[in-house]
């Protein structure tokens, strides 16, 4: 217990150093730009926080391998390097799901995850090879006007990133993977691995700038409606992990819909959303696991009576998910909403429905999980010290990371 407290204080002080002193100035040489640095910082914080959990040696080897792969991807300077590490990151999470999942369906879920994401990456590989054959070295520092040769064919390269995020229409693999993955697998998958799709999308965004402008109205309409549909779908689900997974789909789809118009505010809001969602999704999946260990069920109808001692974190989690200030989630949605409305005032109608249904399913979750029954009161148990420190750490990051975001812009 004492070691857990010492480690918690170490992580808090480390995070505070980055917030206060702007460590980006010292590490700029390694991470090339603020996008790389912030996502690598997210990668480090999530990985080091997993030491609060009691994991086996093989689990730690898989997570360490995944951490190193993502670290190299966020420092990639060329498209081919990004693609190689993008695909290599799939192997550790595949092994975690297929070998450390608790149910027989884990084999089906892991194969679904592997082939769904791998097949969507083939157009990206073909497009990068086409660049090589046309004597472009594929560096991100090159001028963007040379890419106009592939303005329409480059549309297919985004499939790999949209599936990895994933957006609503390509999300079928995500709930299956989350349900079958162990808690640390779900946390890493939601907090960092889904950000690989957002990172690749932002890196390749201006490759076909003119094409995005031509189809921006169609894409934005489809995506924001997908965000609304995924929020509505959460109202009809009783499995807590699936609700959290679909909540991630809703937030990521809304994020991409705001990025499509290619405004400066939308790029900033996208980065803020990825970071805030990384911390919040880890908190939500860890909270769901703490409930499951006490109730042995993921149904919100049967586990509501066991959440008495976690009500404080439950309320905090739902408040963050509803994007209430002063959390980073609030500022990210404000920036993304402003960018959408400034692009087209008609999007305000869709934003209203998106925010309304997002609030509805969050309140629905809060009501069912916090409404305890006296019959089951004797079966509830308090939070362990490791669980408490883990949730405090993620809550702290979700609240106070907003003070560091100005150092990187």
C-alpha cells in the first residue's frame, strides 16, 4: 500500500512538472512537433499508471512491447514508418485479447479485430507504394501540392484511420474487442490505440486538401448523424462495457465530423478531444471492472446495488462524460462545436441533438448504477487502495490537463 502511494505521488509530480515547466521545450528534438509530444505523453501516462494493477510478467511484456511500438510511431517522420508501426501495434493487443480474455468468444472477437483493421489498411499501403513509384520519398515535411496526383485515390487511405478510431459506420469490431478483453486491454485500446487513428488522420489530412473541401458537406452530415445514432444506441444497451465502447464511438465520430471542414480550431479541438478521451475512457473502463469484480456481471440492472462505495467516482465519471466544466472534455467539445458552427450554422441543429442524447445516456447510466438496494448492501465492499489511487489519478488528469494544453499550441 505504501509503495502504491509513493508511486502515485511520483506520477502526480511528474505530470505537474510537464504542466508547469513546459517540458515540450526540452524534448522537442525527439518528438518533432506538439502533436507527437502530447500523444506520446498520453502514451507514457497510461502505461505507467498500469503499474497500480497486479499484472503477470507476460502481461507486462505485451504492454511494454505495445508501449515501445506506439512510442516509435508517434516519432515517425515518414509515411512508411508510420504504416509499419501502425500495423505492428495490432499484434500485442491481438495477443492480449485472444490469450487473456475470460470467455470463449475471445477467439472470435480477436479474429474480428485483426482482420477488420488489417484489411482496411491495405489501401493505405498501396497508396504509399504509389508515392514511392512516383519518386516521392513520403516524408511529412514535403510540400502538399505534389500530392494532387492522387487527390481522389487518396480517399481510400483514410479507411485505415477511420476504422481504427473507429467512427460509427466502421465500429462493429470495437464492442466485441472491449467485451472480451481484460481490463488493462480495454484501457490501452480505448485510451491510446484508438488515438493512432486520429494521429494518422491528422498527419495525412492535408494530403488531399481540395478533395476534402469538395465532399466536406456530405462527410460532415454522415458523421454527425453517426454520432447521434451511437448516442441513441447507448440508451438501449444494458452491458456497461458496451455502453462505454459506444460512448467512445460517439465521441470519436463527432471529433472526425468537426475535423472534416479543415479549420484551425477543429485541429486544436481534435487534439484536446483525443487527450481528454484517453484519460476518461481509462477511468470508465477501470470503474466498470471494479464493479464487475464485486458483482460478476456487466449488466447495469444487476450491478447498481453494489456501487455504493464508488458513487463519488461514478458521479465524477458521468460529469466528465457530459463535458461539464472545467474538465478538458468540456473545452474540447466547445472548440469543436464552434468550428462546426462557424463552418455552417445549420450544424447547430445536429449539435443540439448530439449533446441532448449524449447527456441522456449518461444520466441513464448514472441513475441505474447509483440507485442501490438495501437487500444487497451487505455484499458491497470498499475500494482497494490501488483502485482508489488509479481513479484519483485519471480524474486528476481529466481535470487539470487543460492547464498544460497552452504549452503545446
